[in-house]
C-alpha cells in the first residue's frame, strides 16, 4: 500500500505540466533537450488551473531559467519554479584558433549551448 499526500501528488502533476511546457518551448533549439526542474516549495498551497509561462519571454530558454505558473481563478496567484535547460545539437566550431573573417579549419561538433563562450552559428555560412 502506498501513502502519498495530495499536495505531493499535485506537485508531481504541476512539475509534469511545466516540463511539457518547457519541452514545447525548446524544440526548435536543438536535437536533444535536457530539462531539470526544481520542485516548488512544499509550503505553497495547491496550484489550481496551472498556466506555465516564461518569466523572460524575450530570451531563449537556455541555462538557468525561471518559469512562472499562474494558479487559481484568472491566474491571480503566481509562483516561480527554477529550471536548468541544456540543448544538445550540432554546431560549427573552430578546430583551432582562427583570425576573424577566416573560415578555414571549421568543423562540426556536438555540445550543449552552455559550453560555448561566444556567439553561436548553426551553419558554415552563418
């Protein structure tokens, strides 16, 4: 027999909804998405009719991200969850240091976007 509190089950459902929301938001960013969510505070009340949203909608959801969740009637309550989002894909990287403007010695590599220091190009011409 399993004993699970209603609040804990509700948190699981909320986490699943936020995970699905983030997955949909990140599908165009790379081949594979890794999403790690931190659970909400156990001191918060149940979230009724959760509506996840990106706290910073003008920025790509990469790295450490705050995800807002509107709860209750007309979204009157708002809470935030923390997520770590990594996107793995194929990117063009320099095989060695090159001077600006030169495109020799470029190769493809698979990494998370977080591992890049400068700007990212997804093609040799970009």
